[in-house]
C-alpha cells in the first residue's frame, strides 16, 4: 500500500513543488492540476533516462530520486513565496445562491468520481486499446525491469534468438509513444506486482487534474468561483470524458488533458503576457508528442497560433500565402524529401506521407452523417455540440470575437480543420463510419473548446497580472 500511494502521489508532489516555486501568483487549483501533469512528464522522462543509463527499473531508487528532486524545489526558495490562494468566503462568492450552487456541483462531482474510482478498482483491464496497444508494453517492461524494445512484426521475425524484443498484433503499435505504458509501469513498480486494475488509478488523477486545471485557470483569468466551477463541471460531467476515466487504459484522456491545458495556458499567455503560461503550454505540448501519434499534430497547431500572437498581420499573410503555395505545388505534381532521422516526406496528389505521423491517399469521403450522429444525436457530449455553435454565433453577432482572441480562435479553427481533413480526406473515414474514432478525436479538443466559450462570454476587463 505504501508503494501504491507513493507511486500515485510522488509525481504530484514533484510537479507542485517546482511549479509553486515559480508560479506564485496562480490559483492553487491550477498548480495542483498542472503540477500533476508536469510531474507525470518528469517521472516518465526520468524512467527513460534511467533505462538509457543501463540501470534496472527499481521503484525505491527512482522514488528516492524523485523525492530529492522535489526537495530541491525548496532549496533557497525566496521567503514569502506561496501558492496563490484566497479565503474560503472569496472562493465560494458572497451570494448565498452562488455558494449553494457551487457546493452542489462540487458534491455531484465528488459522487461521480467516487463511483468512477470504485469502477477502476473493481474491474479488470477491459478497454480494447488498453490490452491491445498500451498495457502489454507496461507488463513486459515491469517483468524485465527494463524498457524492452517493441518492433514491427516483420522486424521481429528477423531477430536472432538471443535478441530481446517484442511485437504486437497492431502493425503500428511499435511506433506509438511511450508515456502511457510508462505510467502503468510506474504504478506496477510501486505495487511490486502486476495488477490489471490498480495500474490504471492515474486515469482518475488525470481527469481530476483536468478539472483542477480548468478551474484554476478560469480563476486566474478573473472568473468568479461559480463560473469557474461551471467550466470544470461542464467538462468533467460529459459522458464521454467519464467513460474514458472509468474505462481506464486508453491514451486519449491523457492527450486531451495535455493538449487542452496546453492550449488554455497559451490562451492566457496571449491575454496576460505572462511568460510562465507560455512555458506551461510548451511543456504540455511536448507531453502531447509523447502520448499518441496525433499528439504531434495537436502540439504543432500551437506554432501557427503563436506566430499570429507575436506578429498578427505578417503571420496571417504568411500562413495564408504558404497554404496557397503548398496547395498549388501539390496540384502541379508535388514533391518528396528525406528528413533525417524521421523518414520521407511525400506531398503529391496521389500520396501524402508525413514521417512519424501517417501516410494516406487524399480522397474525399462524405461522412457528414457519422458526425451528425456522434455529435448531435448520441449523448456523448450532453448538449455541448448544440451549445457551442449557438454561443459562437452569438459572440460573433455581439462583437465579442475581437482581435484579442485571434490566436485562440485560430487554434480552435485548426482543431476543427484537423478533424475535417482526417475523417473526410484520409482512410480514417472508415473509423468515422463504424463509430470507433470520431468521439475519441473530439475528446482531445472539447475541454479547450469549453474554456474558449468562457473567453468569449466573459466581460471585458484588464488582462495583465
């Protein structure tokens, strides 16, 4: 039990210790949410470095190292630094009705996550992707106490008898980033044995970190406690987010949390010009690339939005001109180029190959009915698919889509464009038709979209910390 608790809490302690040192004016809940994610990124990175040095993955030495790193955050810490906090009266607001609704929503979330926690503890490793792509790697790494390589099926057949490597049924699984199975390996190391259920407890922590990050950043933005709670409750109560927390083992909840909180930190950087927000956005974007292959695309979306933030007119003209030039170049026959350490980039009318990401034949597939069913007919997102376009139109009509939100709006547009290209112009259209991927891809951006609505609807105010 001691090892289990340490495995759960040490990443949180490590991340919060360092984040609270430098983000002293932040609301405490944002430090808890972002701190846990940064702690997970640090823990899995240290495990990879530890293995690269030829050391066995032993829990207690790693535990001591993480503890020392957390204590290092207290070394020569300036006196008077503390986590941004407010008295309880200010936290819940002054009006009795607002306080009552705040605590009602809090209790509902408490009940919901109590049930989710019991679900994870009592059920075996159930989701398809969990035991198809992620957990097998964790099991092998735990048993061997080293990050045994995973290779394609063809390469595995060519191995010599004394070469240690594994393969999976999914031909692309060997190329998947390692963060999720490393999280499961870390939990198994803490337990000292393999347990299909308890290795997935970090999924609850991830979901709670998402809620805390949303609440804290809303408070950092100046939202009232009730409005901040409405943002967190609105996201965490969505059925599909609850499903991916309770059916722990998929990588999509992690990618959603990393990307959405990275995007939200970027939003606040554009409004407050606080460089710490930009650093958080960059670090969580890096975590995206280590979580799933699409995470590289989600992370890359921040670059055009950043360019627009630092040089709006120049960046917009450059991006538009570059897109037109690239489109004409592809239509005229395209080109290919070898990218060192990554592979071959191919952009032609017949084939598009993005090294490390995907390769497909561009061809239009009208899957509008599948999106209509997933977003508006089924109950995966409550009424959010109806709410978002209506509030977006209201904001446009009332003049709230101002230039101050241009970088954030571009990032939102990029997210929808990514889904449109993926499902309407690649072989992934089949996954849209059979209902296996649309909602999982949507999950990656919904928390960001919910927070974007807060930006649109909040009253104008001074935006400098």
